[in-house]
C-alpha cells in the first residue's frame, strides 16, 4: 500500500502555516521519506502542499530531495484551487525535470475556481501518470475534481487523450445518484448527463 507524505512548498505555507525555512522543509521531507522506507513502505508518495503557488525552483528542489530519499511518486496538489489550465504543463514539466523517470507524477485538483476538471484534463494531456478524483467532486470548500466528468471526457475523446479507464460508464450515473441521496447534498447539477 502507498503512504502519502505532505511537504510544504509555497512561501505562504512556509511562513504562515508552518513557520519554517525552505531548508527545514527540505530536511523534513527527506527525513519523512527515509523513515517511511525504514519502517517498510515501498510505495511513497510525496505531496508538496500548495505546489501550484510555489516557487518553481524550490518545488523542483523539494521533488528532487523527496526522490533522492526514496519517494516513488510526486503528487502535485492544487491545494487552494487557484491553478489555471494553461499553467499545468509547465508545472508537470518542473516536477518531471526534478525526478528520475521511474518516479511517477500525479495530480490533485481542487475546484475553487471551477477548474479542477480542466486542470486534471490538462495534466492528462501533459502526460501525468495518475490523477486523484472524487465521485461528484465532493471535497473541502468547493470540492475536488469530479470523477464522472473526467471519465466522460476520456470516453468522449479517447484519441485526443490517449488514455482510457476501466470504469463502467453505464454505472457512473447510478453511483452519483446514490452518493447524492446518501449524503443528502444538493448536488444534482453535477450529474447532468
């Protein structure tokens, strides 16, 4: 099983959330990955929190430190949902250029600007290895990237994305309805196929 370790990537989070230096953040991430390795984890994902607002050079240094310590995946979290689709490819490239080819790169998008699906699709176009999604986009604040919307986009444009999924699209609507009814949330606008 995979363990996910959060680091602190943006100046805002370094100064105001954690009150630590960049060097301390790098040391923390290396130490946490090394500890995870020592206690038996082979699949270690490092998520540099608030990566989309981080200085690209520091983000690259954090990813490099994590990989050097033994991370097998770097997750790009758009922690506050402020990423724009046009910036995704450069962000993915920054991470890819900082880690060995064997280290996978993943995306986790929040929907604060209504762009979680667009950003996730842009990450797929940029060659991301894995995405994190939630059914009906449920999640904190405005939510996360909606699984059903990504599945629909992949099904509608298989040649464009060059990716597929094993999700049975015929069952997605029923799953969405069940979730909405179970949680008693007014989310019908999310399920408009």
